[in-house]
């Protein structure tokens, strides 16, 4: 059984991520979606919230496991016996960073292969950062993210409003 690992911040999961997940599952028997602790990006959702949102967004997709991980990606790859790392490529602007990371991971572990998957064009401009920005100004994000994320972002805004009242 071939397993792949799809790491990312998923803050929050978008329809672009789900597109990549479904494509990866056409190639592999099992996909481990690995939510990473991210010290460089400002987070909206906690690690556990991001994991729960992914679990709920993927509830109808078989052969998926959602985990959290901290540390080196190559360690997670080894731990879960993954045959490949999956990353999404939206545009050429993603490429340089992704290429560098893939090469470094292979340097750290010769067996660590990275596979890049392109989403459908309608998702190619989507990013979690943009979703957070649109939502923060009250914009409609419902066509870009699963319903569970729309609800969770709405709930966060309500909680914030209550705190500020
Ligand atoms: P990271 O902080 O690791 O980049 P992200 O959650 O932003 O975490 O992205 C995780 C992976 O999903 C990355 O490979 C990224 O390129 C990919 N990705 C993000 N948004 C999209 C999208 N709209 N379409 C395809 N891939 C995407």
C-alpha cells in the first residue's frame, strides 16, 4: 500500500487544498494530511482547530488521515512510511520556494521524493492568506472554502466582537 504525505499550514483549509487532496488520492492508496506548527506565518486558527477543520472538510473522502506534526518534514515522512511528499503548485511564483524545499528534503533524506500537483484553474489563485484577508473585511468566502470553514471564521469573528464589547 502506497502512502503519501501532504504537509502544510492549512490555516484554514481551502477548496484548493481539497482539490490537491483528491488528485493525490488518485495516485496513492492513502494520504496523510500533516498540519504543521508554523512559527513564521501569523495564524488565525490553532493547530488543533486546523486539524479538526480538515477532518470535517474531508469527512466524505476515504483513505485520509489528518495528523499534526512539529519538526522536520523528513522525520514525518519516515515515521509514516510515506513514499512521497505532495505539494500544490499554483503558479510559477510558488516554484522557487517549493523547489528549494524539495531539494533540501531530498538532501536530508535521499528517499524523500516530492510530487507537485496543479489544482484546477479555478483554484489557482486561492490561498489561505487571501481567504483570511477577505474574511477580515467581511467579504464572501463561501465559494473558496468548505462550509465548515465559513462557519468557523464567522464564529471567530463573533467571539472577537463579544470580547471587544
Ligand atoms: P505552507 O505554509 O506549507 O505553504 P499552505 O497551507 O499554505 O501551507 O499550503 C500547503 C500546500 O498546499 C502547499 O504546497 C501549497 O502550495 C498548496 N496550496 C495552497 N493553496 C493551494 C491552491 N489553491 N491550489 C493548490 N495548491 C495549494
